[in-house]
């Protein structure tokens, strides 16, 4: 079951910066939370670590920490990440919006 997916790209050909970041979170067939990340230069295999987590809150915290780091990309690599794909029925991507941290908690399913 897929609960969250986002694909981000940072492109600046002048600086030779062509980066992609993909985060996917959900439960497997046994109900265990898994967060899969893949990142690297656009067009390459890059790296793809996966994390098995205890619950949805832990998965949400991991996704938030990854996204917070991407928000600081203009300062670090000179170009911002842009959202290319987003599946976010529970509102996990709140950290990318300009909202206070207290507003970015996971929401209950309706």
C-alpha cells in the first residue's frame, strides 16, 4: 500500500547540477512500514536505500527529515528542488510548504 510518493529534481545545467530524489513510503504485505529512497544524478542508477520502520509516525519523521534537507538545497548546491511527481493523500509534504512546523504533523485518514 502506497501512502506517500514524491519525486524531486534539481536542474542547473550551467553548474552541471542535474539531481533527482525520490521518496516512497507505505506498508508492505505484512503491514510493516517501509520508506524507500533513491537519489543521484538524473539518468543514472544512483543509490537506493530502504528503511523498515515501526509505525507510521516513524516513517513520517524520516520522510520529513529527508524533505527538510532538500529544502536547503539552494544554499548547498545552488539550485532548488522542484516537485515532479506527488502522491500525498495524508498531507506528509507539509514541510515543503511555508507553514510552521506544528502544522506539518501526520493527519488521520478520513
